[in-house]
């Protein structure tokens, strides 16, 4: 019994299908013919009142019947047709169209829509508060789902974009200076692809697809922006020092190897240590070095 109850309350998914409508241009000819017949019937009222009255009545009925069924569709527009609330199909033919007057219809745009979300404050993977906003290009692909499975599909898109942005923003760290992780700031293409996949999964129930998406704003929240900037600067200084020291050690090794290989000077351990110290100071110092002439020896 419980399983049956769940089945009854489950959402019934709609699916778009073609509607049986008619060309409006053909019906326009019928409308003009009814106008002509009405004029002819009116002209017969004096000579043959019964015939003229019958023709005029039929012409007026046909005119009213035909004129109530016209509608027009521009490119990338669709018309959902219903009969007393029951979905009958969707017309995607452009131009002047006609359907039976007792059928209900509602126009839906299937053109691409461009939307930029509000700036959201989200905690990234490491718990740092960040501000994030996304740009999404979406369009309706199934008019039946958009109209009958969702109460307001445009509002639904707004809410789902916000939820997807929050999900992706919390899935990755904002930045990783060591470049060992996927980050929001450093992997735009990969993170954008995951955001699109998340949106497609969320908007599928509404018959909506996402053509393109990406982040338009990504920054640390104001309350930690200053601290994170100092942290980035410190990390940059440390990384620069590491590179500088590694290069200086290589140059010192090369200098000592060349001196020994060409027998320029014989260095014992103490003189070698003194030379290494001087070379490291010269190579790693931030200021220009000043030469000092040593008139004595290392041991005096």
C-alpha cells in the first residue's frame, strides 16, 4: 500500500510531441471567401430574402469560426496546444498558423537566454569564504516539460543556477599555489565543464539545456581578502627564494667544479667553505655587493 501511494504522488513527466495544426494562409483564403459570400448574401436580401439571409448567416458563422483560430509564430518560438487542460502537442512551424477555436494555446520561446547570477558568498573546499557569480546560456528544448512539469520554469532556472554554483564553489579550493589541486581560479575550463554538467542534471526535469556557462566573478570575501593577499605574497616570496637558492647552489657547484678541473686554485675545506659562503651572499643578496680587498690571508 505504501509503495502504491508513492507511485500515485510521483511526478508525471511530460514529453513534447507535434501538434495537429493548419496553415494560416489556407484558412485566410477561407476567411476571405466567407467575407465574399457574406457580401453576396447581403446583395440578395432584396431580391431573394430567404436565400440571401441563409448565405449571410453561414458566412458570418464561418467568418467568426475561422477568425478565432489564427496565431503567428516567429523563428525559435513554439505554441503548446491543450484541449480542456489536456496536452495535445506543440507547434513549431513558423508563420501564420490556425487551430480549432476551442483548443487552448500558450506561446513559449525556445531562443537562447543569457543570465548572470547574483554574487553569492560560498565557503570553498578549505572553508575560506569567497564571492562567486556565473554566466549561463540556457534554452528550452522540451516545451511540454517546461510548461507542465514545472510551475514557473524561469524562476526554476534562477534557483537551480544558484544551487549549482554553490555546489561547485564548495567542491574545490579557491587557489593552490603549489598547483597540485584543481582550483576555481586556475582551472576555469574544467570547473566550467563540471558546472555545466551539474546544471544539465538539475534542469533536465524542466526540459531545459545549457549551451554555455562560466564564472564572471571570483574573489575572496572582503573580510579575508587582505589576509589572503598577504598570504599569497608570502607564498610568492618563499617560492622565489626557493628558486633563487636552488639556482645559486647550482652555480656554486659549477664554479667549484670548474676551478678544480682547470687547476686554477687549490682549495682546502676551509677555503672552499669561505668561497661558498661568499658566492651564496653574492648570488642570493638583494643588494649590489661591494668588493673587499683582503691583503692578508684567511688564517690571519
